[in-house]
């Protein structure tokens, strides 16, 4: 449970749009992520807000192609 709480806390960002997408992602997808996807999500959360939002909004491509599975889930929110 601590990991879930920690992830929820890390989803609180400076951009309202990003907060909304990340919270919905947590509600809809987080519990079903496997270990690889959890690492991908952590990597995405380490990005600056603007970079992460640009990737979610399809304005920028992720430099690391391995992030695509979780990024696609975020883009469906």
C-alpha cells in the first residue's frame, strides 16, 4: 500500500491538466501494471511537468521508446 500512496503523492504536479490525467491513470490503470510498466511509470514521473505533458498531449515523442506502453495508457485518459 505504501507504493500506491507514494505514487499518488508523486502524481500531484504543477499543471492542473497533468494532475487530472495522472489521478485518473492511478484510478483506472495503476493497480494492473506489471513490474516493467511500474518502472516505466516511475521514469515518466521523473520527467519535468512540461516534458511529460507534451508527450501525453502528443506534441513530443518520448526519447526512450520503452516508455510507450505506459505513455499510451496515459494518452487514453
